[in-house]
């Protein structure tokens, strides 16, 4: 019997874990090991994937993968023995002289050494929240060298000469996705002076699995037990001192969201880093357990590879575990010779035989059985916390059989409605009025001061019109991002992935791709970056190629402009129509890709469903601020320059004489060359061609350039027919994403794919726009 055969609401004990390679390792790392108790929570509304609960957390996997896990049904959870609450205890003070972290092996680092920390933890353990608490708002956002994974660095508030790096959320040090590889390489190669390991205490078994591996890295570690507020609020407790003793590193209970315990955490972190107090214990194998097979194997391998690990600069214990698990990347770096490789294989085979489990499962099992011991001794869990009950209730609607999809459509509809009709639009009107008043003021002032007419023209018709029209879209873009981040932080997007997996699978993708695709409605740049969380290269590529079909917020100004001018009474219909059209064409493209470039199956879909949490106001505001800053920077760099250049090119001819009629300008001549290409679409006017070209710099500037070239809105309306406006809308919806997006595609997939995206999107856009025109004329539109 496999996990697939277990009915909803029933429990089973895992017998064997099948599958192979990275998937299997991932199963094991997520805690699916022989002997684990698993409860089947529910099937997704479309019947696949399935949600299971193990080690107190929820995981989804596809039926095909569940089929690989053999399990035997057990009678419904035997009641857990009730354990008394731990009496409140004074947490032991700082190291020096303290019982559990006496001054470590090393000397104090010389004064003035920069104390660098890595912030490591599972996804949704509160890393971002803690990072924001630790650094205030003063942080530097960039990318990890060579790869496009967000890298945030900052100094710890009030501590001189410290830096902390927020690593991508990971579940283990086995590289399953590229983010895990980034985090592992960061710890291995950059050797931070200390690690702050954030552990979600409401989900402690799985979180400690990563901790076990961090302790092997031979770098000072402090464990931050986050979400203590939820734990204690529901009658749970943790004997922190006992846990410190068992783990051999400082353990500090905190609540990142409520800023409790963060100071103490920093004190401990700085202390262990300053004195280089390595974890006191790295040896978690038990010689009495299962005949000590794993224990003997590990120690034999440690002796075998000791000098190699030292030479390669890899922590010994970590290298030994990885060598046993058969991690190619590490084994290659160890440079074992033929004999040693054979010995390694022999030792491991012997262990497999004695232990009755294969190598990966045996190592994972060794870690989990230590974790169970720690939790058994130190943790009293609340029966079912309010938050869990709440999550279950919410889930019964949001992933319910009949409610899930209507709710999803409703939620997205609400987000769009609030963004475009209520909040965003109100703010936009306000901002527009402000900018208009400012323009008039500047106009009058320049006129009164008798400023040179040309300069006057540049400032008012070029800069104020151009940048101003773009600036007024800031509220809409920011509002959209705000809602998307709320959905993501609350845990809803993960549910959407669960619900939609089966549909996306038809397109050759997995439910995870829904996240980047939804972010694509905000902006293609972060969407492309978000694909980093996808564990397979194939899925990543395909998702990246599909994001440009999701209409980004920067195109909104174009839609709004033309809908206002041409179809004021069908505003909503046309807007929604465009979004739907983008999705539809995207689906067609996906089906095409699946048949051609990306044959084969999507990768397995194994994903945690985090509990629902109220997103913190601080995180959301921080994000709002980052997005606004980003947008403003673009408005005042790329778009400003584009506007000035366009203004210049359309005001002068090739001999640099100011032209009377912009028809004679440099721009008109150059765009005129391209115009025949756009004539079939009804967009042969050089001014329109120019604006589309400038859209490659930034989509917002299509509107600003049109404003500059045509004068006011009336000018455009007079120069185009509604049908050509419609085909322009469709063209802008689908044609090449802006330079920034292309640059991020290039960083992810290389130059060839970036070029491909530009050409392919333009071709699709052209064809679609032509189709619109043809169909339109059939229906008698002009
Ligand atoms: P990350 O994925 O590790 O960066 O996690 P986030 O910082 O985004 O946090 C995930 C969720 O947990 C957010 O909704 C936070 O508001 C919430 N959260 C973070 N820390 C705490 C805490 O100490 N207590 C509670 N109750 N919630 C928290
Ligand atoms: Mg985060």
C-alpha cells in the first residue's frame, strides 16, 4: 500500500521511500523517512496534489510521488502522552563563565575585525521580519555574485562593524533548488564569522533538521527560536536551557514580529562570533542506536577523509555526512583517490546492510531521531494552537473542494478592483492634480522669468509632461505590489499553488510557477527573479518565457491612456479583456513550448503549506518603500533621459536646426523607416512607432512620448481610429518586455534566450495586433 491509497483524514506510517536522486533526498530532508507518522489532510479540489501532515506541519505532493512512498495505515493517532508545562526559567546569561557556553576554543578575534553573520532558516520562519528588526531600514539590496538571487546585507543596529546577510530560505544543506546551493556555498566559501539560525518553534522538528546540518559547519551558531509568542500564547513551552545543553549552542527565544528577545539574540551572536565559540557538539549519531551502524560508519568516514576535507577547506563532519549521502559536488571537491573512494563505498555499503536503510535515509533518520530526542525532552507543544485551528478553518474554505477556485478568482478580482478602481485610482487622481498644479506653476514662473523659449519647451513639454505622466502611475503600481505581497506573506499564494497545480501541470508546469506568474502582473523583473525557487531548470526556463505574457503594471498607463481617449464607456471591459488575452496567449505559448522545446514532465511538486499568518505591517511598509524607491529611480533616470532624448530628436533636424514642424525632425525620419512594418496594424504614424520604440526602455514612457509628440490627449485621439487604438493596445500588451526585464532574463538564462524573448514577443505581438485589426474590420470597425 502506498501513501496514495490512504483516505482523507486517515494516518499511516511510512515504510519505504522510493524515488531517486534529488527528489528522494528532498523527501528525506522534509522529514518523510521510514517510520514517520503521516496524516492525509486533503486532496486538492481537482483531485491532485494531496496535502499531508507530518512532524506537525503541512506538505503537498502529487499523487504520482505519493505513490513512491510505501506506507501502512495505522489506527487514528494514538493520543500523545500529555507532558507537564515547563516552569518559566531564567534564561542563562551571556557566555563568559556561563554554564553552556564557556569561552570557546578560540581566542577573541582582534578588535576591529568585521563580524559578518549569515541569517539562515527555513522559508516562512520569519527571516525577513527578523532581518528588518536587526537592521532597521538601513540595508543594501543586491544580488549574490554570479546569480540573481536577492541578496540583502545590512549592519546590525547599534553594533559597529557588523554585517548580516539574509540568505534565501532553505530546508537543508543538500542542494535541491538553486537557492539552496547559493546558501550552502555562501556558508562554505564566504565563511561568515557566525550564523544566526532562525527556527520556527511552532514547526520545530523540521526546522531543527537544518540546524543539525549548520552545527556541522564548524562555524559559531546561535539558534533563534522564533514565534515564541504563538507558542506560549497557546500553552506550549520550551526548556531553553536544556535545549542549549543538548545542542551545544546558545538558544534564544524570540518573537521577531513583536521585537522580543532580539537584543539578547544580538548579544549572544556577537559574543560567539567575537570569541569564535564553535558549536560544542557536532556528533549526533548515537552509538547505541540500531546497533550503532550509522555512528561507526560516520566516524570511519571522518577518519578516512580528514586530510582531504582540511585541504579542501570543507568542515570535516559536514563533508563526511555528504560523502556518505553521495553528494557529488562535495565528493569531487574532496579529491579522494581510487582506493579511498572504494573504501568509502565499502563502509557505506556495510552500514546500509547493518542498518537496513539506504545511505540517505539512514543519515536523515539519524538526524531526525536526535531531533525527536531534543523535542521530547525540551518542548511541550500546545494541543492545537489557536493559529492552527484558525489555519484549518481558513483552509477549509480557501482550498475547499467547491470553494477554492471561486475564492481565488474573487480574491484576484478584488485585488484588481481595489488597485485600479478604488485605492490606486484615488491616489492617482490626487497625484495628477498635484503634478498639474506644479506644471502650471513652473510654466508661469519660466514665462515670467523670460527663460529661453527652447529651454522652456524642454522643461514643460519634455520633462514635466513626460515624467509627470509616468509619475502619476506610482500609486497604482505600488498598490498592486502591496496586495501581491500581502497574499504572499499571509501564506495564500502557497495554497494557490496547491489548488492550481493540476491545471499548470497540463501546461507542463507545476503549481509553484503560479508565484512568479502572479508576480508578473506586478513587474516582470521580480517575477523572473522569483523563478529561482523552482527546483528544475526546465520549469524555470519555461516559466521565465511565460512571464512576459502576464501584463505588468508598467503597461497600465498605456491602457488607461487609450481607454480614456477611445473607449471611455467600456473601460473595465477592455482592461480585463487585455489581461485575459495576455493569459490566453500565454497558455497557447505554453502548450506550444510543451510540444516543442520543453518536452518531458514537470518536476515533482513537493512544497510546504505554511500556516496562515497576519503579514506584519513593518514588512509590508518596507516593501512599499523599496518598490516606490525603485520606481522613482527609474522615473528619474531611464524615463527622464528617454523623454529628453525624444524631445531633442523631435525638435531638431539632422543639421541640428530647430524644426518648425516635427515631421522634419531626426526622429520622424528614423521612425519613418520602421513605419511600413507597422502600417498593416494601422500604426504607421512615425510618432506611434517612436513611442513604441521608447517602450523598450520602459513601458511607461510610451505614454509620455506620445504626450510629447502629439501635444495633448486630443492630438492622439484625432490621429488614430478606435480600431488602430485597439491593435496598439494588443501590440503593447504582448511585445517585448522592457530593457530591465530583458536584462534579468539575460542574467538568468543567457544572451541567446534574452534575444529570443525580444524577437519572439515582437513577432507574437505583431501577429496578434494584425489579427485584431482583421477581425475588427470584419465586424465593421474602423
Ligand atoms: P521568511 O519567509 O522567513 O522571510 O518569513 P517572514 O519574515 O516573511 O515571516 C513569515 C510570516 O511569519 C509573516 O507573516 C510574519 O508576519 C510572521 N512572523 C514572523 N515572525 C513572527 C513572530 O515572531 N511571531 C508571529 N506570530 N508571527 C511572526
Ligand atoms: Mg522572506
